[in-house]
C-alpha cells in the first residue's frame, strides 16, 4: 500500500478552519441547551399590578362573594398556559365581569411538578395570611421563567420583600412549612375532581372546555343568561 501524500498547506488550513467551526458550533449548542435545560433564572423580580385594588377579596376569591357567577381556576405556578392566562386574560376577565360584581374568580393551586411548585404554592398561602394573595399570585406568574431556580426559596422571599410584605412573618411561615397540608389537600381535591390538564376552569360548577379566554367568557355569558 502506497503511503498517503502529506497534507497540502491548503488542506491543513481547511482542517483547522473546520475544527474551529466545529468547536464554535458545539459551544453555541451548549449555550442553547443550557438556556433550556437547567439555565439559571436571573435575580430580577418583575412586580405585577395588584388585581385586588378596589375589589373585595376573601382568601383566594377575588370579587363579590355573592356574585351570580363563580369562576374557579385550577392551576399551577409552573404551568405556562396558566401564566399566559394570568398575564393576558385575567385582567380582561376582571374588567368584563369581576369589577361590576357579576362574577368572582377563585384560584385553586395544583402543586405538581416538584419542590419549586410546592414551595410556590405554600408561599402563596403565606402571602394570603397577610392579605396579599392576589398580588403575590400574579407576581409569581409574572416571574415564571421555565428555568431552574425560578421559584427557589430565596426568590420567593425576595418577591415577598419587594411587594412590601412583613418579611419576618413571611419567612417564618415559609421556613416553618406552614400550609403544606393545605397544598396537599388541594392536590387531592384536584384528583377527585378529575383535573387532568392545567388550567382547568369551572363556571358555576360546570367544567369549561378551555381554549382560551373566549371559552371562559362564553361560559360566563351563558351562566348570566340563566339569572
């Protein structure tokens, strides 16, 4: 077998360029994967407007407790569709029906998805203890990133501090494991109610085939027509 001829200078240069490009491609791929798989969440907190301003609240119920229509949302703080509803549809629902007292909105958390989901759910209860459930709730969704640490203990406490809550009381509630039973009981209740997708909405006890805000609006209009 004849020996291979040595690489020409041009071939060597092409190999070097190809190697550099390959390394660059792998580095870029690594950055992309890191951003989706285990990328860190920044420390910056986005504060949501308080949806309960000038509206009555009772725990996790927003609006007139004697309203003709009662809307119940089952959701999760890690759920992207739930975040989309909170950011884009909840304000419209409040404007259309809750502000004038015709409907109320209740949120029931389904803490599936691991420790951050459970911690965020407990934190929302700790905020509720200080009468700040709804603004904390919306701020959680405003800061959902889909990345590791989005609802770390430190970040949940920072949200409470940035919202002006009593941090000593909040930290004591959170660190002491308060409301773990409440969260667990709601998870059990969701299973008993046949909740298998999030968010799930009920209007006056009737499950809505959810396809966006329009589907909830149609169910509310139908319920109002019966009164």
